[in-house]
């Protein structure tokens, strides 16, 4: 019986995925032609962006045979993938497209025949440090390297493989992915020169190459404000603790019962193992036949569940991180997004599981769970992918292909909450709102409570010009803790210490700076993406006097979706060029940062417009001819000072942060904000006065 069942699975694997490769879809043929034309024009490292379900494997399976061999011996192709499902899928598809080629898999205990025409290789197997398997492949015998799911290509394992083949300067590197962005902030420009072809999933739906999509937004009361972030994504453990609650799991099941009970194949995405099991148990408690698929699920058990899911015998499958890539189950007609994410990459991968066409499937229902967050932009939703307000609520009556109608709906919802007609007032409101909104993003709840303990008013601590303003006498705490708090405060963004070990500073909500000696590293937001750049401080001599100037800002190959990803990528770049000793000097915890400020720093702060308290100025006593500032302990018993040393513990690191921010544009940002706020208050006061006068007259 077991043998018969396994035979049934094998037969299904060979036939259920089959499709005619003799007739390519028009865009697939267009993609292949564009790639070959670009190769003729000398672009040897190409990337292609096609959405999930568009047949990326079909494209490169048909492309391989048409790639010309640069030499008589360079005829082989290497296909790289990071998961077994992708390896098997690629090997089968290539064999169907080119039956005359010998295709072999190189993974674990399976060693490819060196004479094979195409080697489909596991990246973990070949890319291990000092992997002997990699040496079996002669770079001069290969004409092409194909990278499936190319958004992973900046990882070190891929780098070791590509370095091995670097001696062959004529090797063609081709990568494909639905999402050519990474989670960790590392750019792909070192791997690919150009995206030669791309197609958006909305285009594919409109042209009917992907299933039509219906979206229903389900808003919950679950709070994500306290969920920690790591590398631009929610921390899995913290997120699971927030969403794996009985009430929310019950809401998922009730949403299924009311919205998707008539759907045949429903895929649910959970946060982690515990969440997947809890959701499955909740489904079963309401007599719904649901199973979970986890990384720990045995291969035969996984095959059985997915086989019955494809056959329609299991209506609901819950998974966590297993069915996001390399899974071809076209009959999925409903996807329940029970796993919040900040990553557009992950969101599109989950969404794409239901977008494949299938006989008898008219559309795919997306149930998009949106949890409460101070700023909804922190959670990716279907509207954010369409360039709309993340808080926009969609229902089945909304046609996602009618972009104009969606924009009108989006605008009407915004207008409903904004009754201000005065354009000048609206402009001031926008300036103040955007500035305060960006500040809220920079303040963690835990940081707020600690800042209140220090006596800082809300938002004032982020203004370098008002750094020393205190609201009340701060609570007693150790000098070390106080010093660390002020170090974070002076950076302008209380999240920075959690994002990086390096002492970054916030210049504005769209621009951040890391100073490394005479070199400046920036990450800047433009059009919702973060980019990296750098410039140097150079010295020159005119008429015997030394002058300093900055070189022109140069862009570097870093592009990221979030600030956390951008900073992590830049940290990797900076760290790779410095010794361990130099890196430690850039840390928040570097010893020099805890020392008293220098006299030059205190003088510079005053020149830059900061109202420095007398207690701080006296740290740089002008009678001290050595030029060394007096230590804070020397002020301990001075009762005539306006502030005690504990209240005004300005460190050398804090002073450096303030000076960097003020000399690179932060003061301009704050002056614009305060000017807009003052003019807005003036307009509102005049309106209130006019309303009061009118009430008296009509009374």
C-alpha cells in the first residue's frame, strides 16, 4: 500500500508540473530575446525580474541552449539554487525543454557527472568555506551561470562560487527573481550589471497570465508597536508573541468561515512553528480539516500533505517559511496573510503562491490581516504594493486593476479626515505632520519612558539646538546609564543604537551619516528606497593657509527597502575596509566617547547656535592653559552652577554627534519645522478669534 502511494506521488511529480515548452508565452519569448540582444551588446551579468507564477524556470530552461559558447570548450551551464525543491524543479524543466542535454544535480550525497551539459547545484553544497566540491568544476568549461531566486546572490556562499569562476572573463551570469531586493541591505550591483527585463505582477494579471486577485482587508486590534525589528523585518520571536494569541487566531478562522469557506485550496502563512500549530489546532477545533507543514515535517509526510492539498482532499494548509519559494501549487485559490511582515520581498512571495493559473480557478482571494501599528507603513499590505496608503481598506468590490478608482478611493478617505481648505494652512500642516511623524518613527516606546525619566520633553531631545532643555529634575541613576542615554539622545534617533554598533547620526528623517575619519558615509531615502553614498574631506593650501573641502558625493552600489537594511548593508561595507581596532573606535561603546568634551567641541557647539549651559562651558575653563577640559567630577560640589554634573553629563561622543548633525543640515530641518509650526498656530488662533467674534455677533 505504501509502495503504491509513493508510486502515485512520483507519477504526479512527473506529470502535474508539465506544460508545453514548445510554445512560449509572448513575454517569455520577449525576455529571452532581450537577454540575448543585451549579451550581444556586451552585458555579461544580467538580471530579470518576473513575478511569481510567470515561469522564470521556463525562461532560463529555454534560454540555456541559445547562449553562444565563447570558446570551443566552454559549453556547460551551471544552475545555482539554495533549496532542494528549486533544484529538482529546475532540473526537470531543463530536461523537458532540452531532452538532448545531460542534466545532473550536485547536492549533498549526489555528485554530478563532470561530463554533464547542465549542472544544477546546491549553493550550500558548493558555497561552503573551502568546499572541495567547487574545485571539481573547471571555470573554463562553462559558458553560463544561472542564479535562481537571484535576490539571494549577494550572500557570501554565492560570492565564493562566483569568485571561483571569475577567472573566466567571458562567462555569462544570468539571474532571475520575483523580487530583486534583499532583506539584509546588501546590494546586488556587485553581481549584476543591469536588469534587462522586468514585468510587474499587476501587468501580468491585466494580461491574464496570472490569476485575477480579490483582496479583503481584515483589521485587527493586535498591537505591533512593541515588536522588535531585526535587519528591516519583525523579530520572529517577538512577532509570534504578539500575534499568536487566542483572539487573533480565532479571528483568522472566523475570517475563513465567513469569507473563504467556499474556496477549495486555502494556504495560510504563520509566523513560526508555535503559531502554525496553534492556528491549525484552532481550525481543527471548528471541524475544519487543516494540516500544518513545517521545516521539521518529514519528507514523506510533507509529500503526502501537499499531494492531498493539490488533490483538494485537504482544504487548508498552514505553513511558516516553507512554501514561500519554489512551490508550484497552482490550484491555491485563497491566501490568508496571518503573518505580518515589513518586507515587500516576503510579502510578494507569500502573495504569489496563489497567483498561478489553474483550470476551474476564476480568481484568488487574498485575506490581508493588518494589525494596529502607530504607522501602518511599517507593515506591508496589498495597498502599499500598489503605491497607496497602507491604511486603505479593500473589499471584494474593489478592482485592483482599476488603479484610477483605487486612487480616488484612497484620496476620498484622506479627504474625509481633512476638512482644511486653506492651501497655505494645509502646506504648514503637512510640514509639521510629516516632521512629527518621522520623529515618532524615531522613538521607541521604551526609549520614551527612559527619556521622561531623564526629564526630556517629547521631541525636544531630537532637536540639537535645544539639546540641554530639561522639563524636570531627572531621576537618580548611575553616571554610566545616564551617559549611555544621552549618547543615544544626541544621535537624533533613538533607534540607531539598536540598528548598528556603529555611531550613526540622524541628519533628517531621510538622511543618516556615519563619520569614519575624513570619510563620510550616507544612507538617503529617495522614492521609498534607501541608497548609499560617500564623500571625503580633503585638505588644500591657498596662499599658505590650509583649507578643507568635501569632495563630490559619490553613489555606491547599495539600495535597500528600509533604513535598517540600508544601515546593515553600509555597516558591512565599512567593516570590511577597517581593522578590528579601527572598528572599535566607531562603536557606541568606544572608550573615548565617554570622556569629557574637548574645549574645541564646547566652543564649536556655541558657535553653531546651541545654548550651552554654564556648567558645560566651565568644563572648558579658559584659565586651563593646557587646553584639556576639566573633568565632570571637578564640578561635583559647585553649588553655584545652574546644572549639576549628573544633569549635564555631556560626553565627547555626544558633542561629536551634535556637531556632525548641525554641520550637515539638521539645524535647517528644525528651523523649517518650527517656522511652519509657529505660522500654523498663528492661522489657527486667527480662525478661533474670528469664530468667537461671529458667535457673539449672531448671538
